[in-house]
């Protein structure tokens, strides 16, 4: 079930009415997940479902520090759950995280549509009151039908059915990465060159050409070294 974390210190009753079936609610000072909230989700949201499934279960995480604690690890051991973390690389999220690959884009589009309708019906509201959020979230879940779309997202990432080649297909090869880096270098150099030395019609006269070209060569070399350091 969905797990909502509001920004606040106390959970008000009307913040929890009208949401999707089984939805759980919590609050933190900034509305972010922390270790305590994750443990609460693990115990109340994940385990009740996991216990109904025979055999070993797998829980995918994204290396967020609040997901990893001794209490969670102990709970995993007690309940035959393998906690598997995706590669600790921000660049891998859009390639190997099923929600990023096959769900979030449509979710954002649908949520924007729901908010637009809400705003048309409530023009005096400058923001979305928390008491109205659960019912709108229920509409979003019903519209998206996650159970129909998520299996395809897992398949595209090569997670289930397990197929490492699917995941590798989403990662650019070395040659592609080098080509992108080359194009990027040239684009940045051209832009900086125009800013420093002006356009081609602004080039110096012939007698100044030699000094001009030497200065430009030194400048280019410095920029290339800087770009190399940034990309390694």
C-alpha cells in the first residue's frame, strides 16, 4: 500500500481520510523519509504482505542511508528477506530502478492532470490542503493501475524475469560515452572561445595573428585540462 509522509510534527485525523485502501501515514519535520519512518513502513507496510508469500523474498533498495539499519537487517533475517541494493551510482537510477524506468513519468503526467482539475474546481486555494491529498492520491492510483504497469518496468530493467543483458542494454557503451564527451568538449570550447575572443569577423589583423593564435592555444589547453578533471 502507499505510504505517505507529510511535513509536520503531528498527524491530524483529516489528513488520513479518503485515501487508497490500506494507505499508511506518517510525519517528519521536513516530509522526508528517515530511519524511523522506514522501519515503520517495513513493519507495517512491507512485512504483512511479505509474510503471506512463501519462501525467500527480495526487497530492492537504492542505497539511501535511512534504509540501512541494524534493526532492518535483523528483521530481514527473521523474515527470510534478502535486502538487495541497486548500484550505488546516481547515474544508474534511471536505468535500473523500475519506478524510474516505467512508472514515474506517467505518474507525474497524471498527477499534473489531477491537480489542474482540482485547481479549476478550487480557484481560491493557493496550495493543496493536506486534508484533500488522500482522495486525490486515491484517484491517481486508480487511474495508473500500478499492478498492470510495474511488471513491465521490472522486465525492462532485467530484474524480473532476471536478465542481466536487459540492464546492460540500458547502459551506454564506452565508445558512446567517449563520443558524447568529445562533442561536449567541442561545444563548450566553441562557446567559451566566442565569449573570450569574439566571433570570426572580430579576429585581429594579420600582424597580431601570431600572438592571437598562441594565446588561444594556451587558453584551449587550459580549458581541456579543466574539463578532463571534471569528467574523471
